[in-house]
C-alpha cells in the first residue's frame, strides 16, 4: 500500500469519526454549541462564576473542534503532496 493510500485511508477514518461525533459537522452547530450549556444551567449551577466557566468551557470545546478539523485538513494536504508509487514493504 502506498503512502498516499495509507493517508487516504486514515483521512477517511478521521472524517468518519468526526461525522459520527458531530464535532466537525456544519449541520450540527446547535448540538455542538449546546455542549457547554450544562455549566451554567438552572438545574446545575448559575451565577457570574458559572458564566465565566461556561465561556471557558465553550472556548475549550471550540479549540478541540478546531484540532479535529485541522487534522482532516492536514491529512488532505499530506495526501496531495504524497507520492502515489508503491513502497518496498
């Protein structure tokens, strides 16, 4: 299996997992945006500190989503730059 084929297989796996978790899915914005909502909710915790923690949690979730999106983009770049010839292994 060539390097390009291996990278393509890995990218397909990453993209599939991203879709399954709804983290990197433009149609799942409401699901993803709601992940931090439990931090400042009437049945858990409310107040100024809860507001602050909710914003920090949202920032961390957004950063995590960015990591998974970037992984897919980086793999696409690696695929575009990979040699498509067969390896010796």
